[in-house]
């Protein structure tokens, strides 16, 4: 199971990195077109579309919980049992909030099918892209975040709250001390 998750994580990281590389490449193309040829408006729109996709895709699939900015002064100052309660409440609130907004959000995204991109066309059909397709990644983001925090809720209820960075550092220091004292004994 861990190998499957790691493989999925690598694939999503590659997709997000590819989108960022495409943004950079299109940006460079935009500069070349502007200064040496005729400016192309589609480059700005495509960069905007890719930016929306890379933000929500990466936040849904590649950004780890530890990568988020936290204001955890109160969380770190309470007992492990209280941290468990805080973590369970937070995970449940995120799941409920995401699922509560899913249907109204999808309703709006679906309504956006009547609007189309201004200059970017589907390379296969030649038609302008419905804005529903552009913003559909937000619905994927909502479902992925809700699933992630639902999993986290059950994991916390089973194993307790995740270790804080301070606890991880202290454990690493103790492990390093133990390894160095074993080396001295030999």
C-alpha cells in the first residue's frame, strides 16, 4: 500500500512540475513573441488556466500536511490528549466544510459551461474551452481534501495526533546520541 501511495505521489508531483514547466515555457514564448513577432493573447490566458490548475492540483495531491503554515502556539502548549481532541475537531470541521460546499460549488462550476475561454482553443476540436473545464479542478480539490482529512480523522482517532516538528527533532537528537554512544562503546 505504501508503494502505491508513493508511486501516486511521484506521478502527481511530476504532473504539477510539468504544469509549472509549461507555465515557464509559455512565459518565455510570450516574451519572444512580444519582442520579435506579433504578441499572442492566448499565452496570457493559457498561463492563467495552468496557474489555476497547478495551484488546486498541487494542493489536492502533492502538498503534505506538514508543508502548511500553522499557528500552533496553543496546540503545542497543551497535553497530547487535548492535541488529539483539537486534531479531531479540525479534521472533522474540514471534512464537513468541504462536503458542505461541494454541491453549491459544483452547481456554479457547471453553470460556467456557458462561458468559454477568450482565446485558448481545444487543440483536438478547435473549439474554445468551456470555463467549466477550467474550474473543474476546484471540485477535484474539494473531494481530495475532504478525503484526506477524513482519512486523517480516522488515523488520529486510532493512533493519536501526528508528531509535532519539535517531537520529531527531539527524537532524532536522542537517536543520534544513542548511535554515537554505541560507536564509542565499540
